[in-house]
């Protein structure tokens, strides 16, 4: 996705930074749902997790990955 984002920014003749940041934030959102990553999906059934169980910890992980307080 980064090469595509950088190409779009170059075509529009604007800074690539916001486009690359959008890709990074979008990629970090894979924590937020059980279908965002295959490991999340694999543990969902055997662990007895529901879709909403991912949000509390995932929001913290997303905050940490964005450089928030630890």
C-alpha cells in the first residue's frame, strides 16, 4: 500500500507524509477486529471470544502502536 500511497501523492504533487501516515494507521487497525488478522480468527472460536471482546484490548494496542503513553 505504501508504494500506491506514495504514487498518488506524487501524482497530486503533494507531500507523501500524510498518505504514508494514513497507510500506517490503517494497517494498525488490524488489531480492532477478529477478522483483521488470521491469528485473531483462529483463537476466536476455541477461546469463546465474541466480536466485541476484541475492542477493549485492541484500542489500547492501537493507541500504543500510534506512539501513545505506555
